[in-house]
């Protein structure tokens, strides 16, 4: 089982990776309390981030793919950027 420190470190790394992929300056985390809803990510960027997240989480936490995919959904709900192309 992962330690709290491992989970916290992975959370920050995953958030920073998402911002990098979306082209958002990481300083937004300290400057904007609602950074996750004030910035957007495209479908292609989201897919790239999801692929990265699943691979890294599997490596870090030694979890199977199905479980990591479910964890990604919760993580994205909590920390994911707003969709740049919302369904109309």
C-alpha cells in the first residue's frame, strides 16, 4: 500500500504534468484558488495526460490498469482542468 507521502507527491507531480501538457504556467497553483476551473484542457491534451497518469500510477503504486483507470476518474474530478470543448 502506498504511503501518504507517496500519494501526496504523486498528486503534485500529476497536477504539474497536466498543467505542462495544457500549456498552463504552474505558478497559477499559488496565484489562483480556482485554477482548475479557470484554465482549460483540450480533448487531445486530456487523453495525453490520462495516458501518462495511468502509466505512472501503475509504476508508482503497482496497481492493475482497471483500478488505476478508476482512480484517474476520481483524480480528474477533483483536480482536472475544465474541458476546452464542452458538449453543447
